[in-house]
C-alpha cells in the first residue's frame, strides 16, 4: 500500500538529501508543492513521463531508506513516549504517596523504551 503524502513528505525531510538533484526537485514540486506532473515537466523542460519516473524512483528510494534505518518510525515512537511521559508528569501533583511508585515505574519503563 502506498503511503500518504504526509508520510512521504516526512520521509523526504529525513532522507531527501540522499536523492539525486532531479529526484529531489521533482518530488518536492509534486508532493510538497502539489504541482501536477505536467506542470513540473513544463517547468523543467522535460517530459511528463520523465517527471513521473523521477518521482516514482524517489518514493521507492525513500521507502527503502526508511525500511533500513527506521528513523521516521523511531521518531514517531519517541514522540508518543514523550507525550505519555508528559501526561504522567502532569498527574504527579494529584497522586497519592502510594500511587507515586506506580507512576515512577511507568515513567522508568517509558524511559527504558527510549533507550532501546
């Protein structure tokens, strides 16, 4: 299944520098600036098929890079863990002494997950 444009844009932010210049430019114009393949072809003085090929190769390369490095997946996981830690920290003043040890254990477990 093809990822949505937001995911592709995030992958481009992570790995875009590893694409060729033509792939970077075509991908950016198509996915981030929402130009059609025909509009990009006209701007770049090339064929629509050439732009399509460059965008397709860029998407495939971005997905391969994410599959290998998992940078975006780790970043998303870390953001969820950070949000959970913030929620636990916000609840601390309302917790009783008995509940504090449970909260501390949950926070330590979340921190351990970040280390992995």
